């Protein structure tokens, strides 16, 4: 009986102490606009193909917040902020050759959802974005043949 009780307590301890779920923040220190994604296909074979995800952000303070990663459609990529048309925007290019991430799979995201991880005051936080709009694919031309 003592053995069964010990095993049960150990099992409960394992379930409560090691969680792979990420705690999603409902409020972020920056504003997130309407995100969109667009598949792209290079004009040459070596150009590759994949998906570009754009997430507009406002009130983004690079001094106090450091972007970490974006989790989208089974992939995990480093997040970067670029300024496009005078607007700060998280832009990530996700190649089709990238392997799937087990962390992304554990988030159970729909195809129109992504999660951004960022570091604020030394603490890693996560926020979920829903309703990502799928745009028409962008197909680049190859080199013209003479």
C-alpha cells in the first residue's frame, strides 16, 4: 500500500511540476495590428519557397522589450522588427524546407494563429495572435532566357 501511495504522489508531482504549456499574455506592452501572411515562390530553384508573416506593432520599445521567436504553422523562427512604410513590423520568412518544431505543435495553433515570444524585464512571455489574413501567393519571375 505504501508503494502505491508513493507512486501516486510521484506521478502527481510530475504532472504539476513539469508543464510544457506556455502561459499566454492577454495584455502586451506593445500594440499588435492586423497580421497577414503570404506564400512566396522564388523565380529560380535556389530561391526557395515558403511563407512570409507580417505583424504590425506599435508602441514597441526596443529598450525594454526584446523579441524572441514566432511560432506559426508548425514552425519556430527568430522574430525581427523592421520598419516598413514608417511602421514597425515583425517580419519573418518561413522556408518550406524548415523542419517542424515540437514546441509549436504543443501550442495547438490553427492555421490563422501565431504566438510571439518576447522578453520583458528578463522574463520570457508569450502572446497569441488570431485572425491572420492569408493573401494571394507571390510568385517571382525567373531569369529571362535569351
